[in-house]
C-alpha cells in the first residue's frame, strides 16, 4: 500500500513537472525512477546445480553436511534425507544421544532410524539450514539418500535427458530469504 502511494506521488510530481516545465530530460529521469520502483529489489540469479546420471541410472553427488563432504544419491521416493550410521559418525553427529524409534522401509527391507536436524546441508551453491534428516542403525544402509526434506526446499528440480537440475531460490539483494521450516 505504501509503495502504491509513493508511486502515485511520483506520478503526480512527474505530471506537475511536465506541465510546468515540459523538460524532456526531467520527464525521462522521472519515468526511470517510477519504472525502477515497480521492478522492486533486484535479485541475483538463482543458484543451480546439474548432476549427470551415473552408469547405474542414479544421480550421485558429493554434498557437504555441516561442512563435511559426504557421498549421496538423489532419492525422490525418500521423504527425508537419510544418512548411514558411518556417515553420521564421520560428520560428528551425537550418535550416542539418538533414539532409533522411526520405522523405515528401505530397498534392503525394514529398519529403524533416528530423527535429527542437520545444521547445514549444501549441494554445490545450494545451501539449506536446519534440514530434517534420519540416521539408520549401523550397517543398515550403504548409501546416503538426498530425499524430499532437502528437495522440497528448492524452487524446482527435474530431469532433462540424463541430467538432473536442482534450482534454488534467487537471493534478493540487500535482503535475506525468509527461513522456511519443514513440517513432518
């Protein structure tokens, strides 16, 4: 509403200048200011990552979890990011404090997992904070899964030919993106 009122004031001022002076340069400057106001804050390009399909048909990548590199496979059928016990230990997560009380169906069968929140998960330029995740018990999985608790936070993701494209939200200049929370 305030922006609208400011635009009206600018238009009225421009119209007054046109009537009073008829100066073409003044009119051009006023027009530029009004059009800039309608565009809003400039946004930097959206961060994006391209992942080629592996020989086995999977989309594998190296993510950073709390700053530590970890191999992962994209799994759109996984509701959450799922880490192996071995990866969680390498990252330094507090495994002794976890409760393995979440039933989980994996490609290998039924297992139990523990809920936790990753401080930071990044794939290339895409960085998300406070990402819900699961950790499976020792030896229950061989691969970390990048599931929907990460993918749902992106603006878009999709496969074209043999490439998976992950696209984040553009960052507004002089502004911070509102943090989003996931709901289980």
